[in-house]
């Protein structure tokens, strides 16, 4: 848990980026103004979080849900923030779905490529193996026992055992 007051502050870079996007070009914001906005934003986030946490505990949950934050904003009479926050949440969820779908598509295409590669490897003969092509029709040559030399070898071996 946070121990110091500074631990509750939001990152200054995030605040600076939000301020830069929110104001017109050519307007400069001092460091003291950025610091004041940082503290105000931090207090706001803590206030809404505490209220949303209370609502989730009332429902016997340990996890904050988006509906808790919306209800907390309503309880704090900040209804005007609900529509833009809801729109931002929908856009965020869509971007997550798009990223997830792109990741799944990439994974699926990689699996297809792996299967195609394996099939090609199975079909293609190894380069180290000699492949002998036998053309049809081919002639079959039959040898007699006397022509093969088998009988002579057998006769020799029978004669030497006598």
C-alpha cells in the first residue's frame, strides 16, 4: 500500500500529455500549473475509486467493475462525465478486440504456414538420398538356377562337407 502522499500522484508524463492534447496550439502551461493539475487529477481518481470500491463491497465483491465507477460518478453528482467515459470505454474495448483478433489471425496464419511447410517436407525427398526412377514398361529377366551360380555354390559346399 502507498505510504507517502507522492505515492498517490499520477505520473507527470501522463498528465503533461493529456494537458498538451487538451489545450490549443501555442498555449503554454507552466510547471506549477501541471503540478496543480496532477494533484487535482490524483485526488479526483482517489475519490472516485474510494466511492466505487465502497459500492463493490456493498455487493460483496473484491473487484471494481466499470458499472461501479459509473455509479460512483453518479453518486458524486458528476453525471456529465459518464457519457464521454462510456464512449472511451467502448473505444478501448474495441481496440482490445481488434488487437486480439489480429493476434489470433497472425497465430492462425503461422499455423497454416507450418502445416504447409511440413507437407512440403514430407513430399520432397531428402537431398542426401539417391532416387532411382524406374520407367515402365520394364523387362523382366528370369535366370535359370544354372545361370545364377547358386547351384554351383551349393554343390561346392556339399562336396566339401563329404
